[in-house]
C-alpha cells in the first residue's frame, strides 16, 4: 500500500470518532426530507455523519466533513444533495491550490483565504466560487429533451413574462432542471429524487421569460427553490408575478398566499380553514395539513402589526400562535393576558417581550377565573388550582415581573410560586432599582413558613447581614434546609456563624465546617463537639492548632473506627481514613462532604 494512502486511511480513522463525539448528540436533521421513520435520533445522527463523510466529502482523509456537518446542521443542504456537493467539492479540491484573494473578489466574496474551506460562510458561497472559476459552459437542450418536456409536463400558465409547468415524468424533470442544482434533475437514477417527491405531490416549474430565472415548487414539502437549490425569496417572486398568488391559491398549500387577503378573511371568519405546510421538526419534515388560517398566520408572521390583528380577530388557535411568536410585542401580549385561558396565560408569561403590565394582567385573569373546588378545566373560562399555580410560577420566574407583583406572589400558599418570585428577581432588569434598595421581597421571604422559600432567600445575592441575623434570631423557626444554605455563604458575620454552630441538626454544622471562611473561634468550638463526624470535618477542612487537634482525637477513643467506617462509605475508596491519619503526622488533605 502506498504511504500516502496509508496515512490518509489512518487520518480518516482518527477523524471520524472525533466527529461522532462532536456532532453525535447535537446535529440537527429536522430540515431533511429523508425518511427516518421511528429511528432513534442518536442512530439518525450517526448514519448522517457516516453518509456525509463517505458520500459527500471526496477527500480520502475526510478533511471537509466537519465543515459539511456544520452547514448541514444549519439546514443548508439535505442528504439528497450529496452527489451535487460531492462534485462541487471535487472541483474545489482541484482548484483551491490556485485560489487567492483576487479570485474571491472576482466571485464577489469577501474571503481572505479562499483555499481554506473554513473561510466560506456557507455552502452556497463555496459553490459560487467553484462555478465562477470553472470552465464549464451552458448546456443546450437536445431535440430529445424538448420532446421529454412536451410529453412529460403540462403548461398551466403561459404569458409574455412567465410560463409555469406541472411536471409528470422524471425525464421532463431532468430536462427542465438542466443547468440547475436540483436533485430531481440529476441524470443518475441512483441519485435522482424525482420519484420520492412526485410520490408526495406534484412538482411545478416556473420560468421567468424576461430574466431566464427558473424555480421549482413542491407544496407537500414546503419548498420553492431557485436554480442553486436555495430557498427563494417568495415575497419578491410574488411581487413581480402576482399571478402566482391566484394560480396556486388553495392548491395543496398556501406558499403563495396573499397574507393581506387571508388576514381580511380571518377578520370576517375566525374559523377560516386553509391547507398549509407544517414547520419541520426534529426527525420529521413538514407535511401539508388543514388548519386554522389565523393560526397559520400567527406562527409564520414577521409583522408585529399583523400579529396584533390576529390576536384581536383570530380564534383561539390564532391567539395561541400569536402568543408563541417571538416577534409579538408587549401591547399585544397585554391584550392576550386578559383572556381566560390557562395555556394562553402561561404562553404570555413565558414570552420574552412580556411587560410588567402584561404579567400583572395574567395574575388578575387567572385569579378571576380560578375555581378552587373544580377538579378539571372542562368548562371554558375556568382555571384549576394546578393551572393557576403553574402560571403563577412562570410569572415569578420572568425577568420583567415588577416588585408589586412579586410581593403578591410571595403570599401564595404554594411554596414553589413564592420561591419563583424570589428566584426571578436575580435576573431583574437593569432599569429597575436593585433589590437592596427595595428589601421588601427578601423581608417577606425570610419570614415565609416554607423552609424551601427561606433557603432561596438564604442564597440570594442581595441578602444583607441584617437579613442573616434576623433569620438566625429564632433557630427553631429556621428550617434545616435554609440553615444549610445559609451556612454555605462566604459572607457570614461571626455572630451568625456562632448561632449556626448551635443548630440542633448536625447536617447544618457539617455544612458550616465545609465553609473555608469560618472564624477560628467557631472552628475551635465545633472541634469540641460531641459528634465525631463534626470533629472529623473540623480537622480535615481547617488547620486546627496542634493542641486542639490532639485534644479532639484524645477525647474520642472510638474516632478512628467510626470515622474510618464513615469516610470509607462517603469518600473515594482510594482514601481510607484511619487513626493514623488523625493522630499521626501523615496528613491526607482532601475535601470531605
């Protein structure tokens, strides 16, 4: 075997495991049309990585695979495009040694090192670079291909500017796709995907007679592609050729829908139904379904004014879709927050643009519709206790919830809701005064009967020394969980340390001793404890004076056996604690929990 081939094989074997480790759990394949069925995502990702390495990357050591996976992850190509990309990369691999910055400028690309595939922001840029500097000319259709087009397709629109054909045969798809990068135009039957697409629904070919531009449309998969197999600008295409809206309106899918006309229909009839293509999801590609027109507009809209109209005039499907759209603005959310629906209220409370007023409206709405004695929400406008607590918890965690609303949540009989009100204040907006200037929330939290809420307060970054002293003023009221959380703080004053050292639960003193910032007086006091576990932690976590250490060990003749058994179970098997470690000079300093 040649040495260079052997080296390439070794490099390939070393590179593939690293690629599986990098992309095996994160690679996005939801945009792909491949039929994976119920195959587990991990197996799909592994098969995809192997496919791209073996059938897309032409280099023997797979030096382009990582960049290809990055482009695939971003949805820039599908597995069916592998033959086209393989061919483009072969040309790139042969041409790149001659590439320089001037060649990138000729192609209209801002790339400093066009020899490096990592310098290309997208697969489209790389293919454009290859096309610009390749020597291939434009193919001319043969008489046979003209016959294939005439016999294998049907003209459904023909004017001076535009011709649209419905494609019926693979031969017609290949002829009409000559000069494009569509997988349905590939001459090799092994790589041609016409049958797969045609089995789901008809393909349409759009030819602009003025510019020569061509597009291919497939409604069932929600695709309208330009000649480079990239998503076309539908708005620009329909603006130039408005006849497409009327030609395809109501046919299979609403890709060419006139949104203004559809929005007007929704205002007149909120139950207006249309056929549209669902958004692709992980392991599953879009399919044509029938659904509410307002819901379709709400999910796909990028216009805040349109979203507001949908929220006002649409049915419940439309309102839910508007509440989930990230571009919905605060005034629209404020309106949606007044509607009696637990699921809608939760979506509003989860929206990043929800204002303090919208979040306050959510609470007022769920309180008005709350029916504590009702077990299920089968009646419209009724919100159960479980729904109410879930919505209030979401409101508490939101960064825009104001102090008045948080204080209201702090009075909830659900400790998780009260804790969420305090946890959300950690991410308070910079426009709002810091919590140490408005300590009412922490004042309410440290008095809360729930130890969980107290513990959240104990870990809060704005907890003051005064709050700590008030929490430890009544040790019987301070729960164990809250006391442990407080004991782990690095800013404990000495008097609070002494109070926590007297706590009745040894778990608190153990947590306190894990704190490296304890005052020496507190450490000495705890080393005199009657609990051998406490003494052991005092010795291992802190540098006790020799006389205190020896006195502690002498006081407990059973310490070696007890500590040895305890730490053998809790610590690593490599560190077996014995009497020698406590009483001798051979110290094994390790962090024990």
